[in-house]
C-alpha cells in the first residue's frame, strides 16, 4: 500500500467511503480470460431458465441487466458472451479485495462479496483528504487484484453509497457535506434505500418523483400512503439525515496476514525471508489500527492442504516488526517444515490499544523509531521499497 508521508491532521467532514466493485463477476472472469475484455459479457445461467447475475458495461449499453432472463439478454444483444458462474472463484477474489480494505482501516462493513462501507477518519494524519484515501484504495485493488472499483466519498453511508453509483464505472465521486442536499434532491425518489416497486408506485400516486419532491411532502401525507415508519425514514433520508455508523463485521479479536504462493516455497532460507516479510506487513497493519498484541501465531500449509500452527504468548504486547519476526522465526523452527509450503500466515491476538501505558526499554524504543522510518518509506514508495534483512529477525 502506498500512502503520502506527512502529518496532516484536522477533522474530515466526509470520512465515509462506499467501495463497489464494477461488474465484479464479469471482471473476475476477465482475469482468467483476457479475450473477454472489451466485448459484451455476462455471467449467468445458459439454460432455458437461466438468469443474468452480472453484466459488463459493454453489455449494459444494449439493455442487459442483472436478474434478467438470459434469453431476453441474448435477444437484446445477440453478440453477448454468456459465461457460467464460478462462485468459488468469486469468494476467493472477494477475500483479497477485503484484505485491501482492511490494510487501510479496521472499520470495514461488508455489504456483499463486492461492496463495503469504510470509515477512514483514522487516516487523517497520513492522507491530506478522504479522496486521496479513495484513490489509494482503488490503485491498490488494481495493483494487487487487477480489478476496477468505484468509490463514493461522503459524510454519511447514504450519500456515499449513492455517490459510488454516480461514480461508475471505475471512478470516484466526492460529495462535500455542504453539497449533499443538492446532490440528493436531484435524484429520483426510487434511488433511496427502501423504495421498492410498491413504495415507488405509492409515491407516484402522490406526485412524488424526485427526492426534492419527497423532502417537500408533509410526513403525515406520506404516512397515509406508505405507513408511518417508512414515511419517517424517507423524510429523514430525503433531508440528508443518516446517523448510521460504519459497523465492522466483528470486533477485531486478531490481526493477521497470509499469502498463498503461486510456486510452493522450499528451503529454510526462503521460508525465513517469507516469514520476515509477513512480520513487516503484520506490524504495519497493527500500527495503522492502533493495536498491540500479546500472542503471535504462525500458520503453514502444505500443497495437500495439511495445515500446521504454532503460537507463543509474550510477556508484554507489541507491534514491533523486529519482535514479531523473532518470535515467528522461533515458531518456524518448531514447525520445521519438511515439505514445500503453499501458504504462510502470521497473526497477532490478545489485542490491546497501542496507546495504553507500557514501559519501553531504550533498545526497544530505538528500534521503534527505526521502524517508523521503515514504514514511512514503504508507505511512500510501496512495500517493495524496503525488504526485511537479517537483522529484523535477530533474537539479540
């Protein structure tokens, strides 16, 4: 991940991002089959009752849409290439995308395999604006996963999600807090969450077509048509009131990094280097989340999927790459892999907030400052700018 150096600070008024992968199923298929690029493509069933699950933007120009019968899609676009779905593959790629999200912030609320809300307010000392965070996330997804993504940046979840739709395909839309009412009121009423076909028809009978019309309609009049609860919700949303916070999928009990290698790793020197690299990544992620951990766990998986783990609990919590690497090397010695390794994972648990008081020795404090410089260089120039050396894992 590449971040801008500096200590920007300040309060961001639009810290909510909605990241939505563009034509996710189609773009995943294109990773494996480049011949699908630039042509109308859909992922879906090909039988007589087949339904479209995802359509490329080239196909959408012909009117092809998700949830549409495949037969109708082919009538609209005879040149359409229909690819059967590969759900296991989509899940694997989704995990990689969400790893990118969590490399930026632990405050990630997944909505589906291809979209999530992120609260990036904690990055205000590392980026000049949330828009720069959005740019960095899109670039990281493109570099690490090879997929396009659209991002909405706003003060609330409601506006961020609507902004990401306006950003498609493969773009960013930032709605300043001072402009969100203007943005909302220009949208059709059916753009608001909860306005399905039945509610939309009820609103049309009242002469309500836009969000501006909705905001101007008395709540009592709406309640008679759509019910009191829905009426109150719609009036709140139409006026830009959305107090929902980003709710992470679960409170973090551990922080981890892992990688499945294209070519299995063999030999102690190669494995030690891989573990040291994992230690840097893990420490970086913990620092960004403001966490320290007391227990370090190493996971090794062979090509036949046999998986071995070892853990060690420290006397004091840490997020030092040097300490984590030393423990991970010791755990690797305990495991002593006898076969080529396809996956290595490294995690920290028994987490605490990093700002909790704890005593530092002179040597540890000195190494912490060195690591600060290391992480700043890696953030500015990429993870490959500085790789772990032998000293990072020394036990002395």
